[in-house]
C-alpha cells in the first residue's frame, strides 16, 4: 500500500511532513509526499488578517483529501480553523514541540535590551498586541514569507529582530540561531502552537489505523481544550487570541487571552480542571473571557 501525504510546499512544512513520513515508513508502509500550494503561500504581500486568516494554509490540502488525491495531510495545528470540513478528522496529534515564541535579533541583543525604535518583524497580530504592551517603544512591521525569507530580511538589515515560533526553528535544526525564548507571561502562544495535526478522511479506517501510533494522549488532551476555546470565541487570524493548556497527571490547566490590536487592553484568564473535561474547560475559559470584556473586543475587531 502507498500512503500519499499532502503538505504545503514550504521548507518547514515539508520538514515536518518528512518526519511523519519517516515514522510511518519505519512500520513498513510506503509513503509519497505530495506538495500542494495554498492560498496563504501564494499571497505574500498582504497581512494574513486582511485576506482571511485561519484556513488560508489548509483549504487546498483539505480539498485534495476530500477528493481522494491524498490519504492524509500534515498541518501545523495553529493553522487549523476551529471547524473542520464534514468528512475529515484530525486522526493523530504527535507530541508537542516547544510552544513558546522565540526572538532572533541581528546582533544577539535580548528582548529587554533592544534599543528603543528597533524594528521588529512579525506577521502575527497576537504577537504584536502582547509585545507592544511589553515594549511600546519598539516598531512592529508585518513580515510574511517562509523562514528563509524572514531570516534573509533580518540579515540584510531590513529589520532588527524577528519573532517566530520556537517549534519551527527547532524542527529546522536552527536552535543555535535563537537569541532568546519569550516567556509566556510576555507572549502567550497561538492556539495549537508547537503541535502538528495529522488530518485524514473520517471514514478511512485503514489510514486512521496506520497513523494512530503517532498520537500523543497528553498533547491531544491539551489541544482539545485550546481548540474548544477557539471554537467558542470563533476567532481567526484577524483577532489576537492566545491560549496554552498543560496536562499534569489527571489535571489540565489552560491560560488564555483576548487583546485589542495595540495591546492596551488584554483580557486574560486561567483555570484548572480534570483532564477528562478538556473540552468543557476550554469552553468555560472562553465564557469567562467573553464575560470580562472579550466579547466587546471581538465585536469591535470584526466590524
């Protein structure tokens, strides 16, 4: 049997997919990687928030799954919309990589010591809103493109520092390029950051059986809570929403926030429950956020 795995064509996406392919092939299953260009990969000169946000990096791949052109897909979990198309499911969630944001500065200068007026590149409204609160004296510039493109802009001096997901840098073998990890009290991660989503057709029991071994129960539990929160808030890339859940034994904690664009107003909540109540926990924290001002912020940003 040949298993066809769909992925974005970016270097990071292919690297992630090659890891999944290697794990599957070790079980004596033949694999083929099929690269698919998504809308998010085609439009590089416009901020994500202005062209639709979440779903831009997955729709064409999901269409290929539904049409039977591929058997499974590997996505970055943070790219996944809250609602998955009928007929598809997340069949496995491997163990999560480091969920934090990371700073890479041109001269190895730490976040606290970046000179006032330094130009910071990031395409994420979530990062911008939180980091502006921490350092309102810095200039934040939109930054699109793959990791290599962003690193080139940094080296050429177009910007003084960039903020990226630590997980992607780790998977690329670029740990040594990281100047500093941004603590979560400064920048809470995107929902699902650091995790992969292995998506397949709901009815394809053979493929679901093949990828089941890749699922990490603890990470899966954490992601359930985070995505339940996302579903209740109905947020996309147009809204600064962040959340991180952590399982410890039989308990699960989740911290989440909703912010306005400039970080002058941040609604933040944290709650703990039994790990078996992951979906309820995520939904409850979303309700707390909405009740304490997030609903007004979300309405203002959606207008």
